[in-house]
C-alpha cells in the first residue's frame, strides 16, 4: 500500500533574540522586539554601538506593531520581524 509523503511543518525557531546591530542610521532611536522575552525590547541609542535592553513597566508587554509597551491583556502574538542589521560577533 502506497502512502503519500507530506511535508512536515516545522515551527520557526529563532536562533537569536532579535538584538539589532545598530549599524545604520535607520536603527538609531528605534525600539526592536526581543524575540525571546515579550516584556523586553532593544534600543539603538547610537550608530555603531551595542543595543541596550530595556524592560516594559510591570503588567506590560512590548508591541512590535505599535512600537511601545502595552497592557498584557491588549497584547497578541505576531511573528517577529528581523532587524535591519545584526550585531557583529
């Protein structure tokens, strides 16, 4: 009896936490989602420096769509978006 071989759907696994590289001017003074922790986000304060991890106030999560922290009851999951650059190791 022949069986059909169906592709296995794998969930996306992010091998990094979403930290931007802060290499371009478009990243400066912007907030970026932390892929692993919805209570945190990254900020590029200056081009060419490491991003700084910030935390949302208590009971809030970072909304990538709105670009700010919102109350957890208003937050919903969205697929993360890659930052324009990544830190150089």
